[in-house]
C-alpha cells in the first residue's frame, strides 16, 4: 500500500476496501448457478431466470435511487449498500444450514444485491471525484483496474477449490464477509465529504427518474456508446448460464476447471489495461475505442464449438483470453470517453441510468437465451449470440468526441472516474 499513501490515507483505505470486495466476489464466481444446479437441481430455464429476473427486479428497484443519490453525501451511501449486500448474502448460508434454502430465496437475494450494486456504482464515481484532485484520478483508475484483474486471476481458482471441498454456499458466505470488510474500510477512510448542493424540491419527482436517460440520449456521442454497451453486455452475459449448465452438467467439467477457464484468461485483461494508456497516447482515444471494440466482438462465437475434455477447456480459455484482452484495452478508454462527456452534477444519474439499462438488457437477453437453450440446445444458442455480437461494432461512435460535454446547459467538463467497489465481471463494462 506504500504507493497508495501518495494518494492519501483515504484513498488507501478505499483501495483496500475495493480489493477485499473484488476478491470476495471472485471467490464466489458462479456460486449462484452452482447452488441452483448442484443443490436445488435447477435446469437451464431456472438458471437463466435466476440471472434475468433478479437483475430486472433489482434494476427496477434502483431506478429512483439514482436521483436520490445525486443530492446526498456518497460515503454513507457506499457503506449502506455494502452492509445491505452483506446481510442479504448471509441469509443464503444461514438458510442452507437450517435446511430451508429455496430457489425463491436465491431470486430475492439476487434482487436485493442487484439494486445495491447499481446504487453503489452510481455513488462511487461521484465520491472519488471529491476524494482526489483531478491530476490523480487516472493514477487511481489504473490501480483499481489492475486490482480488478489481479483478483480475477486469483479468486475463481481459489473459489473453485473451496467449492469442490466445502460446497458453493461457503463461497457465498466469503463474499458476504468481503462486503462487510469493504464497508469497514470505507468507514475507516474518514475525512469530510462536501455536502451536495440542495435541490429546491426535497422529494424525487417522477420526471427526475428519466433525467439520466434524457442526458444520455441527447448527447450524440454518448448515445451510440450507450446502445453498444447494452447490446454487447447483454449478448455476452446471456450465454453465461448456458455455459454453466453445459460445462458443469453435460460436459462434466469439475468446479475448479470451470473457475480456471474464466480466471486464467484474466491475465489478458491485466495486459490490456496496461496497454490502454500508451495505445491511446499513440493512436488517439477514438481509434483505440473503435478498434478494440470491434476486435472484442469476434471472439465469443468460438464458444459454440465447446466440447468435453482438455480440448474444450483450452478452447474456452483461448476464447476468453482474446475477448478479455480486447476488453482490457477497451474498458478504460470507454470509461474515460463516457465520463468526459458527463457533467459533474449528472454523474450519479447518468451512471445509474446506464447501469439500469445494461442490467435490464442483460436480464432480458439472458431469459431469451435460456428459452433458446432449451429449444435449440446450448451450443446453437451460444453460436447465435456470437453471430449477433459481430454486428455490435456498428453501434460504436463513428466520430471522435470533443473534450467535455456539449449537451446544452451542461458544458462543464468532467474528469474521467473509475468506479471502485463494483461487483466485477471480467467481460462486463463499467
């Protein structure tokens, strides 16, 4: 943490809290599908519903929280959402120990966690902006990014080994504890956070709920990136439940192999994130955004050819390595591009609207692909998603954006911000 002290004690605590939470998340990688498949004996449709219904309901619950967060101190919000996630996740091992764990409970917990995740994400970028001066934000962003990929490499193999020895419920308990430690770390950061400017109307009005979407859709460069995010994330994540059922069920991979298949390729993300800044310096932000965004779309179709044994495991690892490397380059540039276009007083609402839409599109497509997996078979459904992903580069911005937001009435420049503490997924955008 010595390098972290140069950004101050508060950042050091925040960085440590993020690392702890990210490691806990990756220890529990795939735990919900595993519990559904191995403990509750759920099929493809139920596993898909676990992801889709929970995300949809969680996103709906989070919609009014974006405008609410905008006008409140962010550190208490971050601590509160961490504690909510801790309490919700802890009910799963408790119910399992009592012999009353059900699929309905998994759904309810996924709803609560999804809403808390979105709220945390909406508050975290705005909080970091008050914590550090503008010239240190890129350094902080690089540290969060490196930490994310490091925990991605370490967490799933350890979690897979723990699942093999102790069962998937234990890793959910570890994930819950990581949120408690994250809350304690953010609380220990201390310091005084400036109070946001009070709004004239104390209550959130119905029209306020749409402010984030209005802002995004009015901006000619945010708008295509917004639709690209929703389509790409939705199609990539729609196949995850099918992969879990296919690898852990029909193809007979062990839990540790399933974890390894998605953890080892995260080294590509670490390399890609380190290359993002020099590539942007040499070739320009827009060119890197378009090229990396195009290249990442060509890999997932390879998963349609997944088979059993060592060859199948190497295929998954190879596809994920290429995909994650391209995402590692794309994600920091994407986050910078998006937040440079967002005015400071719109960060929470914009991030909230963006995340809600991404979660909803992912949930809907996951539900659709669950049905397709049952009708057509997992291989065909995964291949169809891969074909559609090839069209997503058409939604990337075609022209380089000018620095700062140009939306009328919001000309103020916003420095790019990372989003610390979010539940990581190696193939999801921030």
